[in-house]
C-alpha cells in the first residue's frame, strides 16, 4: 500500500511541477501566432489624384455563353445575351443554375425573334432588350477611355463592351479559330498596377475574372458593323453599354 501511495505521489508531483512549463509554452505559442496574424496586412488600395482607387472589382455570378456546352445556334452567337444576363443577375444579386439560365436566355431569344432581329444584335438593340426585359436604364458611351471605365466600375456599375474577338485572341488563347469576329463581354474591374481590366468573358469556360490589358481591350471595342457583315467588325463604332438599375 505504501508503494502505491508513493507512486501516486510521484505522478502528482511530476504533473504539478510540469504544469507551469506547459502553460508557459502554450502562452508563448499563442502569442507568436497572434503576432504573425497581426503582421498579415491586406494589399492596400490607394486613392489617386483622380480621386479613384487604383484597383476595383465587382464580384458577380459568371453566366456562360453556352450553359450546356453546345455550340450550335443560337449558342454560337449568344455572347450578347450572356453579357446582358450577367448584368441582370448582378443587379438582382442572384446565382443561377442551368435550367433557370436556359429559361432566361429563351426570353431574350423570343424578344429578338419577335423584333425580327438576327442572332447578332448591336448595342442599341441590346439597350432596348435591357429596358424591356430587365427594366434597366441604358447609356451608350462613344469613344470610351480607361477613365470612362474606371468612373463607372468604381461605382459598382458593370460595363458591356462589343468587341473584335480576333484582337482579344492576342491575350486569350482559349478562343477557338482565332477568336470570333463579333463578341461581347462584361468589364467588372480594373487594376492600375497591372494596367489590366478584369472581365467576365462569357465566350469561354475560363472567362470568369479574366484579365485583358488596357490597350488590348480598348483596341478591340467595335459595335456590330452597320453593313451586317461580321468580318467588317473594325468599321463598327467604338461604343460601350452601361446599364443602370
């Protein structure tokens, strides 16, 4: 019995003497972690001389041009519709599934068909669709600059651009056949440090928050040609579409 008592006493003494050391060690580790966390500072956003931040990004759901990955008509030319739905979903603050997207796409296709329009629609027609179906106020801006984009984006207003996809292909090799002649996408942000726009390029599965240089994106901007021939895209006016809730 004395032996058992001695063993119990020895165990108790060990833990009693060790406890302060263990507690001290835990406190040291905790303090170290806290110090490291305190040194993790997010990348700062600077306000520049034009009173705009040097970086801004709108986060929203990505609407693919071909939700079911079928590239026959009307999906081959559905980038305009995808761009409009992207902005509509953004203002409504929703995410969508494929069945819902297909229904929403069909509403636009039906509107275009009743209006007697082709698969390709220009900015003016997109403005009409957006007003009629989404109750959004359209503004078409001619000859946009980087500052034009920053003005709207910094206010959380996306910008739809019509573009020559062949020019975009220089920085986006995900396009097939060297890129489409006529394309549309949604600009969601910019990064002055990298001199890049951040977009939802609806035309590829890798298009969410894709980056294009300021120069390439601005060079690509062309509305659908007045003669209706895609290959004449570079004759299309340099315009962008702003949709405001």
